[in-house]
């Protein structure tokens, strides 16, 4: 299951989550973000119940973008216990993202 993170649910869904969370900061107009979308959706399915994976649209959620200093997209951030544990800017491979997820599990 892929989540949509917003200003209204970010603290509860991400920071208060009992399992690790991968947040994909993206925008609809971003080419590399569109390229990463199927990979993120696939990981969301594969890690369902182990890692909460979702997207945060930086154009719609300016406060979250600013709060976490997202300057370039796509940016992926992994949160564990309410703290940012890993961050990656730019398109990447499934193997890279999976390795980062496994490191926090």
C-alpha cells in the first residue's frame, strides 16, 4: 500500500509510525520523479507491513518541504522512530533503495 503524506497527516503517519517510513518527495512535473514512481509503488507492495512507503507532493505540501529542507527532487527520506535516518537525492535503482530499507529494518 502506498501512502499519501500531507501536512495534515505527516506527524501521525510518519513521525509517530511504529515501523520505518520511506517518504518520496516529488512533483507531478518532475521527469525523474515520474521515472521513480513505479519503483516506489513496487517497493510499497513488497514491503507492506514492514515499511510504510508513500509520497509527498512538494507543490501541495510546502510546509513539509521547507521543514525537511527538500531543495531537489526526487528526494527520498527514511524515518525511524520519528527521526530521519537516511536521505537520497535524485533517481536511483531498486537495489539501492532496498539496501537502504534493509539497513533500517
